[in-house]
C-alpha cells in the first residue's frame, strides 16, 4: 500500500508543479476525444462537429482550472506553501490598531 501511496503522492506533486501543462494536456485530449467521437456520427456537418468538439474541450478545461484552483487553495491553507509564504504574512493580525 505504501508503494501506491508514494506513486499517487508523486503524481499529485507533479500535477501541483505543472498545473498549466496538465490543463493543456487535458484540453488537447478532450478536443481529440471529442473530435473522434463526433466523426463517428455521420449525420452531422463538419462545422457542427468542430464546434461540439471545442465546446466539450472548453468545458473540460474549465473543470480542470477549477480543480487546479482548489488544489492551489488547499496547498496555501495547509500544505508546504503555507510555510513558504508565512514569512510574508504579518505577525500581528491588526497592525494599524492602536
């Protein structure tokens, strides 16, 4: 079980470090899969197939960006980034209060 956990942890760390690359790959695979699916439907015009593929890929990209934002938020709140950015945060929560 520890091998699976370390593999999943290393995959998660790679995704956290390469968020935009991950989103780009998801977009590319989404548009490729959608074009392949739409091309198997013979009763549609080519322009409609391309529009549907773009819409499917756009929805997948928005979902991936939302997931990346959630991971980033979680990392800032509880992960290693919280320690990394702690030196920039004020120690006193109300520095202007007298």
